[in-house]
C-alpha cells in the first residue's frame, strides 16, 4: 500500500490510538526505557499503521496536542493527558 493513502488520514490515528501513537513514537525517537506502549494485544497492526504513516506524524502530534484531556485520559497505559501532551510537544520538535 502506498504511503500516500495515509496522508491526512485521521482515521488511521484513531484506529492506532492517539495515546499508543505518542507512546510508541516517544520510544521510537530515543526513549527506549518508555515501554508502556507494549501493553496491547494489537501490536503488529498498530506498528504497521505507524510505519506506513510517517509523513503524517507531525500533523498527528499537532492534533493530539489539541485533543481534550478527557479523551486522552481514557487510555489503558496509565498515562495522563498531561504525560501524553508533554511527550507530543517534545516529539513535535523533532518529527
């Protein structure tokens, strides 16, 4: 599948999970001790979405920063909305 099909595709982010996306991206960009993203049964699918959507990551990080804390706090990784937004803000500078 061409990476172009992922361009601006917010549904891919929703399917992957915004919290998982930020957590995995944080790990992927050098924070190898951050592994809470591993706590899901759908790793292969999520990793595939992540790998095939790299050109969208900056835009998605911007979207995450605008998400409501209530939505972000529903994650099952034990991360707060503040944690997620802090990671996203750090990542947006390098992605």
